[in-house]
């Protein structure tokens, strides 16, 4: 099997912000993709653990998931120790995690090849396995665990041993040959190819010839102009070559990409790694709505009560005139708030039940945002 694996981050973010992970194990002939949920905590840690485990074992049952939760907690503890050693105070969120109040969520898909042709796989959420027919330049099938593949609240595994998450891993199987390939993708690609299933020939031809990381980044940027939603994006391609071993011809190492990047400094980061323009997903609208209604006081600006996950970068508010700086700052907060409320309104009917990973941190998150946004305002304008 010929393997090519690519990853990139959201627009205007960095590889250090990326919450997708993939893993390839040549010995076991397995590969997996996991997408950490943006509004959970340390989702990249959890996605890394799930994908690595799948490619070691070729599965990830509910019992196996529970056994992995301790690994995630240890990673958080190590992160806290690193922050202290670096002279930084760990955030309230880390303390909440270690007290058992917060956790991470992530989707997962993976395949194990039995020989040069046949594979068995599993899917959970909107990280999907896609079968491609190159003769017809056509998507044959998209494997997902969900009846509605691309709503706002995908099935996921929770990093807390006390919380199951949502949905169950769904098994699937198939084969590849010289005319049929397999894609393992995170949700931007699965949703985009699903929506363009009947007119996907041109899109698929661009996937077929991908050869470098820059090719992939260019493809993602171009497709975003055509409707690919702005999110971390992972694409693993498995082509038939007649061999029953993995021949990896391209591998985007996320750790190398992080080490090699230069990112703009961020003045304020309320929650980890979610840009302004992104897919409407993860936190259930009921949880956000309830939190807003119970903590409805303003945070210092009219209509500026926003909940988490938005990053305001220093270059967004660097304006010479003092009054213009203040107006721009307030406009930015209001714009982010309005976008959040619009997303809540659009999603309100999507789900009735909250899980621990989706609701526990909401009140504290609102309070922390209030404190930090006021601190930022005072720092810059006074």
C-alpha cells in the first residue's frame, strides 16, 4: 500500500493550535485519524492518544477507551509541571481537570489492512473513511457512525473514565485495488466530499496528485474558497501498489511542523485554539444558552458577553489613535459575541442532552473571559 498523510491548521492559526492528529503503524499495517473537539480541554492530547492506540491495537472499544483516560490526565499533569517550571501560573482550567471536573473529546477513525487489498476499520463521529473509485472519479461510500453525518455535535470519545461521550464505534470493511483507494479524513474533507459527492471528479483529481505538504496547503486554501469549512484538516490516502506493506511516500509530522513555525504572539487566549471563522460545532447550544442566561451581566461593554474559544491577536487591535483603538476593540468583542449567538441560534435544535465534557466548564469560562477581557482593556487603553 502506498501511503500519503497530510495535515494543516485552521486559517490564521498555527500548527501548535492544531487539534487533529493521525498515526501510521507500518508494523501492524494500521492508520488512524482523530479530531479533538475544539471546546473541550487539551483535545490534541486526547486525539494523539486515541490515534496512537488504534494503530497499535487495531481497535478502540469502550473498555479500552476507559483505560486510556489515565494517559490523558498524565499529559495534563506534565503540562502543568512544565508551566510551573517555566515560571507561568497554571490556569484555573488545569486545576479543574486535575480535580476531575473537565475532560476532552475527540472523534476517531482507523483501518487495519489484512493484506494488500482487504481492510477492516472503525469510525466514530465525523472523522470518516471514504472509498474512492478512480475509474469514475467518484466517491463510492463515506463511512461514518452517525445517521446525520455532519451536524454540529458529532459522536466522540470522552477522556473522563466516568463519561462515555456520544455514540459508538461503528465497524466497516472493504478492499482497494488499482482503481480503488481509501481516504481517512477529519470532518472538513468528509463534509465537503459528502456535499459534492455527485460533482466530485475535479476535487478528487487534485487529491490524486498530491505530493507535498505545500501541495496540500494550497489545496485546502483553494477548497476553502469553494466551501470547505475552516478547521484543522487531515487527509490520509491509501493507494494500491500490489504490496502488503506500507510504503509511506509522504508524512506530515505535526511535531516537526510545530517546531518549524513562527506564530504571531497572542495577547489573549480564552480557550485553546479556536479561530473566529470555523464550523459551528462541539459545545451544545443548551449549555451555552443556560450559561448565558444564568450569568447575563455585561462584562464592561454593551452586548459583549461572549463564551470562550475566541482569540484576539495583537495585530487586530494595533491602531494609532487611542479612541479608534477603543472602538475597534469593542467592535471586535461585539462581533465575536454576535457570531457566537448566531451559531447558538442555528444549532439550538441539534441536541437535547449534555455530556460532562461539554458543560462543566461553562460558568467558570464566562467568568474567566470577563476578567481577562477587562484586564486586556485596562492594559492597552489605560
